[in-house]
């Protein structure tokens, strides 16, 4: 009887509190209430770690692809720069070779022109018997070959030319030939070749003495 009374009391309490009308609940004979409402699924900790690991791997692969792309880009840029530098170097080398060839051709042409000019300016040679009137420092007693820079009928004019020659560091002498002409000599030697070379040197260095010639003294 006590049990029946207890169950009846519990039923009355449930009705009074409205529990019996809740959806998803049912009353059992034992007085226990079982919930029939669906519960939300719970995410297991293992599944969360797997998702995080997958995300990290995806980011790493993306970074690797980006790094590889940058490396390929840098490699291509380096190759292009190397090719450009090689092309510019080849161009510069060709220009230098062309300039050198041009300079060599120009130098050759100038040398040939100078040689022709020297041929045109061939040294005049005269053989005379002369007497020394005024001996300068360049005169040698045993010399036969004399470089003449001027000739005058008047001795004072010859002396004036000697003064001018001394300003050019020459040590001139004055010689008179059989016709009474005064020859101004600026160099004497017993070796003909030496005198001829000296004539060419004087002509080149002193344009005012372009008419310089060689006198061979008769003995």
C-alpha cells in the first residue's frame, strides 16, 4: 500500500508541475523520466588535431610552391642578365677592334704621307770649296759635310742669321765659297749619313729651316 501511495503521489506532483506535458519526455512506471531530445554531436579532440595538421601542411606546401616560383624567377633573371652582359661585352670588343684597326690605318696613312713628303723634300746636295770665315762650336776641322741653313752675299746678313740660330741652341759657323757667298752652317761631321739624318731632324723640328741642305766640302 505504501508503494502504491508513493507512486500516486509522484504522479500528482508531475501533473501539478506540468512535467508530464513536456515534449520529448515520457513517464515510466518506475517514476523515472527519460529524455528523447536529440543531443548535438561532440567533436572529438583527435579530429581537431587532424584538421589543424592538415591546414599546416597545406600552408607549408603553398609556401614551398611560392619559394620555388621565386627561385625560378631569380634564376631566369640571372640568366637574362648574364646573356645581356655577354652581348654588351661582345659589342664593346668589336668596337674596340674596329677603333684599333681605324687607328692603325690612320697611322699607316700618315706614315706613308710623311714618307712621300720627305721624298719630295729630298736633300739638296752641293759640292763646293769653302773657306771658314767665322768658326762656331759645331764646326769640326776634319769635317767634309756641313748643314747649311742660309746663304748671303753680305757678311752681316749671315751674322744676323747666326744670331737667330743661336737662340735655337745652334752653334753656327760662316763659310765663304769661291763665288763670294757666305754659307751659314749649323752642323758639321765627317760622316755623311750622320749629317743627312741631322738635316731631316732639323727640318722636322724647325719649320723655318725647311730649306736646309747639305754642303760637301772639296778638299
